[in-house]
């Protein structure tokens, strides 16, 4: 394997003084408690994206809803350790959970210092749901909406399931216009997508930028080897091992039944680190399974790990455009018709342009 150096490290008793000093100066120590926690409050998603293992693994996986007592236990412990981000979603569509807003309110109350970040596909973000979301005030810091591409054909080819481009755009239009009329800053809205050969991600980012909406595209992964044909719709067509991944060093992923899986791509639960029903989050995070897995990863033995050893990522760079609160965008009709505004955007001439896009879009 051709592996790149990870930015995290674990103390090694065999290191010399010089090696320990170099690690401290150039890398980060793995924290004693996760910085970010993602929680699967319930199972189920209405999409079946081509880059996601959800559809292929759904039938074989346990299904259910997280008990309120378990959810509160997780949040209460996170507050004691000053967790800085909590995301009440994992391998699911969060707005399918009828109790999501009550759970977000509990996070805000029990751990007010934590940022609440939600990612959704937006299909269920209909006006009544938007009103409940906005009624939380500053309760949700950031809302990421997965909108794959900016034309109906590529969007629906990518997201599949019962996803409908026109319906999703109407939902976004309502959310954006309502927030602008009320001059609301939160949640900060992001449109996010995975860069593949199926969509024109640069053109999509340009469209959302023209509307004053933050947007980004991220690199394609094969999700721990669970997307066998990922190379076929990647840009490089020869993806690289994801040896710089930092998820297992700073994030915890908790399934609805309390199982802690290694990663957000572990849809089949190939590597369970423990269960927080009968153990604390601290115990699972610092347990033998978790620590041995991290040591193996950092010792360039990724191939020995069932998930990480198969995980690859595209070489294309990621691009992000973030907007700030700007009074220019507060007007009754915040944007022209979607079709007209898209038609005026230039087509991406080549993928090589993406290497320069980060500086031009920031």
C-alpha cells in the first residue's frame, strides 16, 4: 500500500525522546474522549444514493428507534466531557424521526456548549417541518442538505429511492425564503454533495453561490469497500487508500441499540467497539478494541482491519464556498426560477479546474 501519514498519534513506550517530541510538534494526540458524537436515533432512509451502502445492507440490518433513556444517557455524558459537536443522525434520514426536535432540545439543554449539526436529504423538509425546525431558535447550528447535482436527471440517478428533484428544490426554496424574511442566521444552511462523474459538482456549487447559499462537494469514498463499483464513477478511476482518515481518532458513532461502530461507513457493523447500554462512552472509547484498532491503523497495518483495509478515496480535491449573513439576500423573491438560473451557468470545461477552485470560491 502507498500510505500517507495520519495527523494523529498514540503514545508509544518504545519511542525515543526525539520521536515523542516530533510527534507532539507535528501531529495531534488522540483525545481521551470523542470530540464529535453521531447518534442513530432511528433506522430508515428514503434515498438510496449510489455512493451509500444503505440500500444494499438495509434488509440484513437491525431496525428500530433509540430509547429516550439511552439517548439522554449519551447526551448527559457528552456534557461532562465538553463534546463540541453532536449530530442526531447516522446512516438514516433524521427528519423521519418524529421525536427529533424534542431530542435536539434536550441536547441544547443538557450540553449547551455543543454545536448541533444535522445532515438530511431534504425530501421531508416540508413547510410544517421547517416551522418546527426554526422554532428551535438557535438550537441547530448547521443544517447540511445533500443535493446531488443541480439538474433533475443527474440528481435522481444519484440519489434514487423516492427522491424527486423538484420536490426537494421546493422545500429548499421555502426554507431559504422563510429564513430570509425573518432574518434568521440559524441554522446555517449548507448544500453538500459527493463529487462523482454523474454530477457536475462545480456547476452546482456555482449555482448555490449565485443564490448566496453555502455549498461544498466532498471526495468520493468507496465506504470501507462497501461500494464495489465506486471506481467506475470516480474521477480518478483509481482510488487511493484512505490512510489520512481521522474519524476513528476523534468521532464516535452510536447505533440505535447502543452499538458503537468504528465508522459512519460501517453499515454492516463489521467492527463494533462496544455498547453504551452497559458501558460508559468513556469506557468504550478507551477500551481494548478501540485502542488496538487505532494502533493498528497508525502502524501502517491498515490492511489488517476489516473496514479500513478496503476503504479508498478519490484523489480529486474538495471545494467549499461559505456565505456569511448578508442583508443583500433578504428580499421577497430571493432567486430567479431554478431552470433559468441554471441555464446561465457555464459547464465545467475540465476536472483540472477543480484544483484552483478552492481559492476562488472561498
